[in-house]
C-alpha cells in the first residue's frame, strides 16, 4: 500500500508515545512502514488498526516496546562499561604496562618533591576529562535540533557525571594531608601514587572509549 | 522455536546475505520456510540487539525513503562464530532425533 504523509505522521505519533530513545523509535518506524508498504490496500480496516496489527504480530504489541527498549539500553550500557574496563585493563598488559610502570615510578618520585602538584594537576584533569568532554558535547548538541535522545548519548552524559562523583569519592583527605606533611612516609607516598595512577587510567580509558564511539558514530 | 536457535538463524542469514535490516530478516525467514516459521512476539530485535552487544554484529544506518534504516552485518568475530553455532545446532538436532527415535542409532 502507498502510505500518505498524514499516515506517516500518525504512525510517528503512535510510536513517540511508547518509545523513549531514537534507536528504538527509528527501527520500529522503519519496520512498521516496510511491513505496511508490502500489504495490499484495503478499505475495511483503518490505518491505525493496520499499524497495531503489525506491532502485535512482530513486536508482541505496543506495550512490549518499552520492555524491549529497556533491555536494549541495559545491553548498551553494559557493553560500553565493559569496553572502558577492557581499555583500563590494557594498561596492565604489554606493551602498555611498561608505560604504566614508568609513570608510577615517576609519580612516586615526584610525590616526595614539590613538583607533585604538576602531576596532580594533570591527573585531576584526566579524571575530570569525561565531565569536560561531555560538557562540551552537550553544549554543542544544544544548538542542533534533534528528536529523541539516543541510548549511547545518555550513557555518555551519565559517564560525565560519574567522573565528578568518582573524583569526589576517591579523592579523600589524602591529598590535602600530603601538602601539610613535611616528610610523608612510604605508605602515604604509595597511596598518593595509586590515586594519581587511578585518575590517569580512568581518564585515558574514557578518552580511548569516547574516540572509538565517536568514530563509530561518524561511520554509521 | 528452540532457545538459542534464533541467534544461529540470524548469523547464518547474515553470512549468506552480508547485510540485512530487521524486517528483511523476518521476510527472509518466512520465505525460506514457505511461511511455516514466523519471527513474532518481539523475538527478533532482542536477539539482534544481544548479538550486537556481544560484538558478533555491527550496525550502520542508511536513509531509505526519507527514513533511517538500520542494517546489521557480521563482525569478524561474528563471522568466526557462524560455523561453531551451526555445528552446535546440528549436534543438538541430531541428539533430539535420537531422543525421539526419529532416526536409528548408528554406532
């Protein structure tokens, strides 16, 4: 059947109500239209009825769309988190582990001098890099008129917030104490080194993940 | 349909057809089974999304008739999995046949 513009708008309205994310909306929209286009034109059933018939047969009904969407969001979130964890784990595998070790030794050495503040500044910047990158992205996207949000975008927005939460959670009085102590002991220096290394690895793994995802986004 | 077989069907279809979109997959299954098998009740998309999340499929979008169409295709890892999944399915069917005494035991 030939679907008119009005009918397409009607379908958009029906789907808009039951879908939250762009990924689900556009996939279901294309599926329903493809199915209807192959059907014969009949006058005995309304367009809305035909839409519901396709949705019932192929998706288990409109009410199943939010369920499907929730599962999908969960899968994507897990996938992205797993990727970042894998990127972080790479820093403990060859050849990256060599850089990790060199950085750790250098930071440990720096921790006993006043130059630590430089390393610290870089590490804090790395830790907050998700927040900075996502902040820029959000400002940029604010000027582009878009429909529904995408699952991945939402996930990245959350990661931007996690950066700040992690920074506040992991950054105890350790650092402020450090600058008050005249001769910090070995344990204190090791803790400072571990903290800075955590900041660096978290930030770098996020940047790697973000770059890969942006590349995929551009490619699609 | 038995649990897990849908993923094998999708992987095999994509191996044969390189790239497909959701509706096309449902139609292909219908066509190959002469309408005997229908992918219904929202089984197809969750399976596609799971395969994508597992890294066996990748997607890309194309604009067709002014709308976004999402195509699925096998990743390298997915391509390697097809033979294994097919072998697993074949073994399972064979065992089922033995269990139901549909074919005589050959040992």
